[in-house]
């Protein structure tokens, strides 16, 4: 009888140990699920940043995009978002720096042409037309560019030549532009203006 009681107690201890292990595993799984749920509820900072951009809440957008950079989530897109938000607040130096970081982070982005256009536009706003020229030249004709984007960068090149005071180059580029885009009324007016130079 004593042997039977010992076996039962031993079996009971084993059962308690197994049950304890199972409960610990269940507890750890529940903790893991809770952590994952909290992370998922937090959201994607880049997506939240885009929503803030759409609503014109630029400072909030920048904070979200900076969080995405810190979290190393879509870093190139996050820097692009920071650049756009800073462009909208007329912080052209900050925008230029963010767009450059976007290029450095994602050299194969389908938005590379757009980024070059923004970089060139920032340089124009900052009074650096020579640098702007370089960015527009790098951006024109890139894979993924829309025809409208290429057209805009070609026109921006003319503006950069004007800022440089290089009237001959501006006239020559404008003549090419008007031949390619004869429907652009602003370019035709610009051509008349440049004829007086």
C-alpha cells in the first residue's frame, strides 16, 4: 500500500509539474500576443505621417516620419515625407537635406525623379541655380517619370538659367521647350519676355 501511495504522489507531482509548464507556456504566449496587439495598435508612423500631410498638419507629419526613420521603417519614404512637409512650411534647407537623405536611403525608388525636381526647386528657392540645374538634369527622363514631371523639370531648367543670368542658354532651352510643348501658354509668354533681353 505504501508503494501505491508513493506512486500516486509521484504521479501527482509529475502531473502538477506538467500542468505548471503548460500554464507557463500559455502565460508567455498570452504576453506575446498582448505585446503584438499593442504594437499593431500603435500603427505605422509613415502611414500616419501621410495622413497628417494630407490634412496640412506638417509638424505632426514630420514627427511621424522621424519616428519611422528611428524605427527603420520605409526610411526612404519617411525622408521623402519629411522633405515634403518642410517644403510646405518653406523650410527649403531642411527639405533639401531630407530629400538628399531620401535619395541616399533608396536609390531605386520610383520617386527619384520627383525627388530630383524637389531638390532642384529647393536650390532655386535658396538662390543656388547652378546646383538646381544639376538636379533637374539628373531627374529628366528617369524611368518612372510622368511626361508632366519631365516637362516641369525642363521648364525649371529655363528658370535656373534665368536666375544665373545666362539669357542665351535660357532662350535656347525655351525654344526647344516651346517646340516640344507648344500648348504651354506660360512658356510662350516667357519666350516673348526673353526676346527683350
